[in-house]
C-alpha cells in the first residue's frame, strides 16, 4: 500500500510571462513532520508554497491533499482543505485587536450576540496557550511586538483548522530567544500530528528543527534528504551549487579618527514614547560597529535619525567634523551617509518602478544623470544595466517592477544604489534578513570591503552570529541607551544576551 502524504505536488509548473518560476517540481510532505524547504533567493520556494496556499494557481501539474486531488484556486479553498500559510510580511489589520484579526471573516462574526467577543477571546487564549503562543488577545496589533504579531498569524491558521501549516522565513524577524520559542511551538504542532513546512535560509535552524529537507535550485527541486543524512556544509553546497569558503576573520587595525559622534540624543517614537534616551555613540573611520539588542529598544529610531528620516528632541549629531541638520535626509546624503533600511520595500525601494528609477533616486540631480532638469534616458539605462550586472541582480529587464524580484535581488539592487555613491558611512539595518547563504556571503564581503577601503559601517542586526563575525566593536542597546561595549574577540553570546536583557555583570538589571 502506497504511503499517504499530507501534500503531494506532482510536476508543478508556474510561469510568469516568459519566466519559469517552477519547472516540473515534485514535492511531498508527510503527516507529523517538520519539512524544511531550502533554496537561494529566487529558487522558487515561495512560489511553490503560494500555489499550495491558493495565492497563485499552477500553470500545470496537480496537487493532492491527503491523497485526494485538490483544486486550490484561492486561500479560502486552501483553508477548507486544512492548509494555512504564515507569510514573512504579516497580513494583519493594525487597528484591530489580535482576537478581532483572528475571527475576521468568520461566518459567526456577522451575528455577535451578548459576550460574543469575550467568548472568542477566551477560546483564542486557550488555543494559543496550548501551543505556547501566548499574547495579549485584546490589544491592537500595532501595540504588539513583531514576535507577538507572528504568533497571532500562527494562531489564526490554527483557529481556522489548519493541519498543514506553511511558515515563510519565520525567524527572519525574530530575536534568538523568540526563535527558540517558535521551534518549541513547531515541535508541539508535530506532536499534535500536524505537518509543518518551513521555508528558510538559516541552516543551523534547519538542522535543529526539521525531519526532512528539500532543496530547490533555479526553479527545480533537486534533493530531498533526511536530516540525519546531511550537514550544514552539504546543504549550503546543494543550495548554491558550489562549496562556500569559510568566512575570513577580520584583520585587526587601529581605529581611525572619530567620524560619527552622537551626543546626549533624545528621540521619541511615533506613539510618543521615548525611543532614545541621552544616547552616546561614536564610530571611527575604517571600522564596523555592530549594534545588538532586542527589537524595539531604539534601533529603528537610531537608524532613522542618523539618515534624516526622523528628528531628534535634544542632543547633537556630528559627522565628519560638521553638525548635521535635524531631520534632513538631503543633508545626510550630501554628508556621505548611505542607508540600507530594515524594510527594503517600505523605506528603500519603490515596488512598482523598475531598476532604473530605483537606482536614480539619490542621483537624478547630478550632471551625469540629468541635464537642464531632463533625465539622460539612454545613458541612465546603460548605467543601470552596468550596476545590475556588477551586483549580480537577477531581473528580466531593468524595467521590471522590483516587487516582482526575489528578496535577495531587491537587496542587491538596494546595495548597488547605496554603495555607488561612495559613502563615508553605511547604516545597514538587518542587511541579510531573509537572504540565502550565497547572498549573505556577498553582503558580508561588501561590508568588509568598505571597511578595508577606510569607510565605516554601523551594522544594526539581531543576528548575533553576524554581529560577532563582522564587528570591530559591539555595542548593546537597551531601552534607548548603550548599556555595554565589547571588543571583537572578547564578546560571547552569553554576555551579549545579558546586556540585551538589561542585566549587567553584577547580575542587576539596568535601571533607565
């Protein structure tokens, strides 16, 4: 008797115009297993899962759920079959509470009756606690942390009866502690007989959590392996098609003169709370300074204030010997500060525009790019094409809307624009979030190359391995203040983690 799979996808083809995203793919996942789906950015992983969850329809091929042929034409069809997907970019209504988001669209929500919402909140709370996914069910989404919002999305799929749950890059927005809690939840789902499909680039997490692993390259599924039969190095080779060289340690070098000096800076967040509290920070020429901290401790506001996107209340910022104007993006650009934001599609790129327009955003006023107020169309296309080739951005053409590119190629395009201006300081926020091992290696190489050329990098990241590998100095931010500084080679994950929690060497919490 042949084995019944939770899902079996046979000879799946998906085309977007002339681009083949999935090329005759066969994929199977068993009941009660955690199945990791690996691949470089643009390999076709997310497209496969979007067809399984009803977001896309396959060009050809068939999908079987529990051995029965399924017609999945919408997310609603998928949910009726017990398939739910948690996307990397959450799909929640910010002004509604967590419970309201979970019951949104439910048939019974059209007739509430007395105490209806209270009963629903109790039901949702019980379900969340069963899987270790507690969060305040009565709070609006905008008041929840990123980790809590992800829990809302997972509980939403469970509440609607999903037995097959797809998680798209689930740890890319989580702290190390939150990631560990998530995997405990996945193990609980597995014990409950549910199937979990995990698309990710983080090989350590794959080896720690999955039962079987499928690898995709260039739209094809090339291997499916039991975790016990492989290792991180082999998986990386299968993903990129070649051996990756181990990272080279940074060569020690004396610090240069102070380039960026932040003095007694007070900054307030959008909702009126103090985000930075008399913050002190110095970055010297030719060094990479890593900023570690749990999300929400002022990292986003720090990046925004340095790049002119947010004004400060008190204090000063001196850059290259001159005081920056408060809240001026142009002043920051002209001073020589480049910015890779944490949300590339919200703050870095215009998704409906192509590579040419996105690359022009910071240079369209220059003589090379325009004359008498008119853009040099032919020259700009040739210039854009050369940057696309130099940074290995895979795009059908320089006019293709960037929202159609994979996350890795969007990030390469963003780096191409920011590096092209030959900045003195690069403010890089989560620069490898959601990137595969090959693209991550390229970003790390680019940042260390800038350091080697005497430029400076302020690296804001929640990936402690990345911070420890690249930084000359590591600063830890907690409640809007720098509470710890560690030199490269002296830092340990345990000590950084203590500072991140606000605990000093004495074992007492930092009072702010």
